[in-house]
């Protein structure tokens, strides 16, 4: 993955009308399974998500690892987790891989 954006923390895409194609989404990334030596099993969210111009208050919410979550690593070593199913796509960037 080639990108130097260091500001992105989390991205949530919800789809109520059209089902998302997990394989098509993940096919665009070189993914790997979670490695507990590389990051914690729970992501501490500090991002306020926006939905239809209103905020979903998920700040300071812990997001535990789920079966099917996959990790990607950018060339500079920044790690992110992708969770994708037919209704949502969640992209979490690990600025702190082992939060307290």
C-alpha cells in the first residue's frame, strides 16, 4: 500500500441498500492474519464517525478483534485492520499498536 497520509485513524462505511462484496474489497489489498506480537487484540477508537451529517458517538469505544479481520502494512510500516462484510467496511489505523 503506497500512501503517506498519517492523519487517518478510522473509516466506517455502512451500506443498507447494496450489499458490499468482501472479496472484491479485500482483493485490492495485500492482507495478513492478526499477529499478537505486532498489535493488541483490541483497537481503542478515538475517532468520531459521521453518518448522514450527524455524528455517531463511538469515541473511546474499544473495538475487539473478530474472526475475519485482516491486517495490512504500508511500506513505511504503518499497520491497519480491515473488517468487511455485506453491510459495512471498517478500516482502523494502528497509530498506537499496544494502547493501555
